[in-house]
C-alpha cells in the first residue's frame, strides 16, 4: 500500500516514497473513478465516463523518490489477480 511505503505480494528492492498520485480508472458500469493524492492524503471522486472517446484505458501517475516502476506494476497486477 503506497501510503505505508510497502507493496503487496512482493518485496521492493529499496525503500521508496510516493509524494503525488493521480489516477483515472474507468469502471465497466459507465463510471470513472478519479483519484488524487499528496503524501498520505488521498481523495476519490466518481464521475460519468465520457462515451466513445477512444481513451478508455486506466491511467496512473506516481511522483516520488526511488519509485521502482516495474515493482509497482508487478504488485498492482498481482493484487488485481487475487
């Protein structure tokens, strides 16, 4: 869990810090989740997803120190699979 500086299902190779997070996650029922955070304060908003924009992929942006992109990706994929 990012705000605790740990990753589920794997052991990161070095300590990391997440300073800023932004995410856009389309949900199958037509909603879109917008997530933003600064340090350990996170906010989630729900909006109606725009139709037929051709951009239905989820997006995640992390800004921090010693962020290991491949380790975060692996942890996220394993979490979604479980």
